């Protein structure tokens, strides 16, 4: 309140450097069934998850890039419908198999989000079980397709879509020609507008295919004197072009 009431200072509210992702093991039953992954997306209550990890500083997102970057505009919303999720689970042939969510208490936002997701999955009849390890052991499990079904992680926003972890087949097993073609289209685009359109197409595929889900990001707030200008933002404030009248 001191800052908000001080005319000499300005509050700047920007998306932070981190987004919370739910990654699917695309090489393991039943996660290798698109309908199962779509069912998971159906039951995710992003606001509920973010409330558990960021209080009121989190914002739900469907974009895999920062909203302020090229191609960062969400391509669509995922409707929360448990009944539809149950239909998709039947279509996927789900038979109460155990779904292992690996996590670590060493990162509170990842751990708390995982517990909330577990409860949300149970509402749709998914037999979700959480396994918690120290961070080093967690990294070993999430790197081994035999030892996890899903995991939540904090990923930094990147300058270009092709830098996203989800597009790396070594991250969670995504190996599709659509991704290869989409990356090629972005790299060969003649203009930023063409690159943005190619990314929109690729991101649409990622959501329809259920490659991974971005839950949301938290908001970073900084304050500076009112006369400061030309401060840029990427993951953090960038001050090297900043100017001041005093």
C-alpha cells in the first residue's frame, strides 16, 4: 500500500519467468492413449492448483509461451467437465491402472501442485498415486519412462517455441512428425508474423494431442521510481537501456 500510494513510485506487474507444466509419459500405458491425456486435461482446475502454490499471484494459462511474447496468445480453453473425462477414459480403455505422479518436496510449488492434481484426477475415477523423493532421486525417476506416469515441473519461458522442453523427445517422449514439421516452419518463416502463425498451428496440435499441459504462471511485481523509462522485460527486468530524467 505504501508503494501504491506513492506518486514517486510505479508498480510494474509482469508474468514471471516460470510456468508450471504437467508432463505426460507418452511411452507408457495408458498415457500413450490420446483420449486418456485429454481426459486429464478435462478435469484440471487450474485456478485450484495455482491457489495451492501461488496464493493470489498465479494466473491460469493455456499458452506455452509468455503471453507477451510472439505466439504467446492462448489458442483455446479446456472445459472442466468430469463427465466428459469419464467418457474419454472409457474410450481409452482405462481399467483403474495406477497412475504414478512423481514429485519432490524440495520445490514446494511442484509438490503442492502435484497433491492437488492427484485429488482432481481421483474425481474422474483415475487411480492417481503420488511418489515423493528428494530432488536428485526425483530427477532420476522422471528421466526413466518406467518409473513415472506424470510429473509437474517449473519451466522457464523461452524466447522461441523451439526451445521448449516439451518439444524435446527426450523430455517426456514426444516424437511426432507434426512437431518436426512445425519446428521447421518456425525456423524457415520469412517474417515474425509467419513464425507466430506456425507456432499457433504447432501449439494447437500439442493441445489436441495432449503432449503436455501448462497449468499457469505466477506474476512478478517490481517497483521503480516514476521517472525511470525504457526498462525492458524478459524473465526479469532488463535495465541496461533504462534512462531517468534526474
